[in-house]
């Protein structure tokens, strides 16, 4: 079966750095997405990786290793507004999106 | 404001009733999707449409139907609601197919009693 694993919840301190991991086992791979979802709101797009390596976008970076079936989202200089759930999703060989259950990130002052 | 509009935002429904969740986008995106989101689970695809006039089944289509008469509208119908359909429903669209960014509506919270 297809599976996306990410931690259920993480806690970090304002101003610090946090890394949210995502591992996947899917039938094929056509890219990996990260979305942010604040409580009670819609998910919003953060990043898309299809090649190995690190993609940086401001305070957020996303890394992919296709051989390891692994990605992480790195958030730097954490702000209180970064408290949200972070969803990892993989596009499989049929171009269907498989979603992880999300990681709830709690930022403490 | 450009984007996706869903209605209603919240609804309580008696089991057995018929319900249509509306979704309208003004971005002229070809692809549209309906997802349900339940606690502890990832988003699950119910139905999708790659272009006006076509629809397809997702991971959890049973008990739901959709139509795509034009580019902008993609309603989701529950013919006879059951309590297991209690969920938050998100409509989404994409202008770049499967590899493109998804734009989500604000969600419709449905409770079936």
C-alpha cells in the first residue's frame, strides 16, 4: 500500500529552527508537495520538489531524497504565526496525490 | 477577490437527507477536486474533474456524486447522507494539472446526525 509518514505533533520555540520530516512509500514518484494549514483554514501551498536537493524560499526550505523516500521542511527564525499543521503529499505514478496526516507545529514564546 | 468559494461554510444535516455543497472558482482553472479531511487522516480525494464536461472517481467516491457543466462550478452532492460523511470538505483547483499548486476553498464543515 501507499504510505506517507510524518510526526503528529512538534513543539518549537519562537526564533528557533525546526525540521519536519516526511517519509513515503508510494507506487512511483512524480513530486512532493508541502502545504501549510492554519487551524480552521484551507491548506496553502509552500513548496514542490521533484529533484533531489534543497529548495530555499525565504525562511522555509524543503529537501528531497528520492532514493531514501524522504523529505523535510525546514523553518527558520520561527514566528508565532508559523503555528499550523504542515501537510506532506506525494504525487504517485498515476499522478494521484497521496497525503500525509499532517504535523501540528506548536510555537512557544 | 479571485479564488474559490464554497457554500455553505457549515451545515448540520439529518441522516438520509440530500445535500449539495457548492464550489465556484473564478481563476479559469481546468482541474477541480473535492477532498474530505478527517482528524488523524490525510486529505482524501472524493472526485475530480480535469476539464469541464469530465469527472473521475477518487479514493473515496461512494455516496457522493459530482458534475462539471462549466469551468467555474463543481458541486458535490450527497444523495442520502450518513453519519460517516461527517467531515470537513475542501474544494480545490489547479491550472497546471497534477503537478501544479492546488488552490483550496475555505472548506465546508458538514455534520450528519
